[in-house]
C-alpha cells in the first residue's frame, strides 16, 4: 500500500512529538507517484476518461469478437515526475480496458483467462506523433474527463518493524506499551484504506498480491503449496518480483468509473520490457471488494 508523502508528513506532525516526527520524516523514501484530480495551477500529468489523443493511422483498440475497449486514462511521460520506473522521457501512455459495455458484460478480462488478454491494452504514442481527439465508438459511453496531477508516494511507513523503530531510537518494549504508536499506525492504515490512482511503487492489493496473478509460473512448481516448504518457493517469489506496477486506476466517482465493487485496475510489466518500450507485453488484472 502507498500513501502520499505530503499526507504522511502531515500525519506525523499531528500525531508524534516534534523531535520524533522530524526523525520519522527523514526515514521516508519516495517510491512511485499518487495521481489525483488536478487543481487550478497544478501541473497536469495525465487524464482519466474523455476522448483519447490518437494518431490518425491508429485504429481504436478492440477485442476481436467482443468489441471496442474503453479508454481509461492517459499519462504524459514528459510531464510525469520520476516514478522509479524506466519509462520513456516523453510521449504518452494510453490505457484501454474492455469494461463490458460492448457485450452486456458477458465477457470477463482477467489473467486467469489467457484468451482475454486482448481485453486490455497499453499504447505508447511517441512525442511528435500527429494526434487528434478520437470520438468513443458505439456502443460505448466514454468516462468523464478528469485531469490528473502527481505527487510523491511512499510505501506504508508503519512504526512496527525494526527498520523503523531502531533508527527512531524506540525500544521494542516501549513500542508495544505506548498507545501513541498504535494510534499512529492505525491512522496511517486509515489513510491507505481507499484505492488510489498510481504510477509505480507498490500496488494497492484488494484481494491478494496482483503480481501473483500476472506472473509466469512453471506448471511443476506446485502453486497450491505457497509456503517455504515448497521446493520452488524461492522460484515463485523471484518470478513475482519481476513484475512491477506500471499503473493502477481505482474506481472514481468523478470520472464515473466503477470497477466491480469499488475495485482497481492494474497494469504490470517487467523492468526490461518497460525499458525496451515493449508495452504490448504489459499484463493486466483487476480486483474488487
């Protein structure tokens, strides 16, 4: 789970003694970017919904035999601050997903159904490519347009592990005895309870690790035994670690997006494929409550 750097700094200032809050803030390491609705004066790094800017020569993405994919979001790589991912320095990334509008929600896009992979798409449009707004094809209704801003994010920074309490000079027995720390950790979890739009960093899991859902496992690794007793446990973990969150887009009332029961759409890729701009190899999954 991720939280914006500004939120966690503000929470530390409100909930911890000043000297401890200062030391805590020095331990925070940005990772990825939280995306939220842009305010007047914000640098706009992308957009949810609306009409995508597509090259004239590029057809609207479709899933053959099912229908057109819905446009979810676009990211401006040239304006997007550092994410920790080897993304292009310019150009745009466009995210499409078959949301069921075209076939009365008869089809399901999920990695457990390999034949459904064409139901999601990430397109890279290099900088300088002539583009124009493309009308959403029938029978789809476009999502409402919401401009996006980006801010630094950090992984869930709870004061409960030795990586956090030792640099802060907190003894383990004090940690368990002082209710201030439990209250602070609960407040941190509360800020992370809702799904976020995000680029890079750790995915906001709803129903288990999304890396597990998209990874390539050997059929002889006995995935039913996901414990250290499995002879291939390290192989499973290594394969999961190859897959990094490219972007996630949560249900969003302003854009009219609802993925199942307040769910999240995820796109993941390997660092090698991102660096080589092989966006056709990006994997998709989604989860909801």
